[in-house]
């Protein structure tokens, strides 16, 4: 490469790169990407096109991706929302791109074939999934191409949540999953990103990016308040109040709420080090 880029956010390999990077990176060929839409509930994005490769992040229903390459059922793509690059299963993508109107505002909701909660659901959509709604029918929204969703489980895209911490609190008890972004498994930065998105704030994916880009730096002795972010190397949590931290963590393998001082002491004893920064968002 002729310039230094973050590999997580740069659609460039030695053999292929996005056309807009021509002249900036060296590659055997350059291609224009094709915009597609994720049509599965939650899709893993992996570093390599193998089912046993590590999960770098996840893609939620309704997200748009730009596909630059395909290999044996895998698509090498960049996410439009946070710019992450990796491999996802090609059969989870549709070439028909919709215009979403609503997002899921609860940890998970079912899609039914008709307006009845007694019917077997067709799928379960995660918090943050975006859907195109056609109309209302009794207590349901009718989607463009999925089925029926309970109305109170969706919120218009132009009506963001007032308190992103309250959104994060709905995921207390969700299992920890490296790279995860849903109630079935989520990591520390995924929790922050998904909760902020519900409040209308597009945040970067990983904790180091969030520490570099989100909010303003607080003095080490500053009094914390609800919504402040606390960072360690490779970890982030959000304050519920002046003393309580909410975070997805490997110590409990859950999204848990506990005293910040307890987390600090545990991290130091485990060799994870001290807090690297505390940041306040202007929401």
C-alpha cells in the first residue's frame, strides 16, 4: 500500500481493492462494488472466508453492504454503517435494496406470517434491525416483504430513543460473544454501538475507535454521570450513574451491571491495566 490504512475499514487486499482506492493502494485489480442488503436476522462477518474463522463483527437485518468480491459462497464486503470490512455468507444478501422506515426497539421481536401471536414465527429480528413498513393492521405492522411485527416493538427511524443507556440496560444478562451485536451474544463495543444507534448516533465498531472518536475527554478526577463511557485497553463500559458500570464482559460472560471500582480492581489484578480514559457524549 502507498498509504497506511486500518485494515478493518479498508476494502483493499494485495490482489483486489475498491476502485475508489486506485492510486492510494497497490493491488492487482480494482473493482466497483455492488450495494446489497442483509436479509438474515444476524450475520457473522469473518476475517477469512471460512465458517471456523473468528467473528470480527456482525451485520443486522436491513443493513447495506458493498460487495467487492465473492468466493465459494462468501462475499467480501464493506458495511455502509460503520465501514467494517470482512467476509459474510453470500446467501444472506439480496440485490434488491429497500428503504427502511422503522427499526426494532426491543432486544428481539418475532415476525409472524399473519396477524396472530399464536402462529409459529417466521424469524426473530434483533434490536437495531431496520425494516420497511407498509401499513398498520390491528396491533401489528405489516412489512414490505417479511410478515407481521408487533407494533410496539418497532420505532420510526426518525424517532430515536431518548436515553441510550436505557437501551443498553435492556440487554443486561445477554451472553458475551466476541464480535457479537445482538441479545444472543454481544461484546463490549457492540453494546455501546447498538445502544447509541438506537439513539440516532452512529458510532464506530471497536473500543479503540470509540475511544478515539466519541465524546470529549474527562479529567481523571471528574465526577462521572449516566451515559459517560469508561475505557480500558480493549474494553469499554457505560455508566448507569456516578458509580455503576454497565458492560459486556468476559469476567461474567454476560452484559452485567456492577460497581466501577470493583471492575477497576478486577482488571488491575487480571493484568488488564488501569482505565485509559473517560469520555462524555454530547447527546
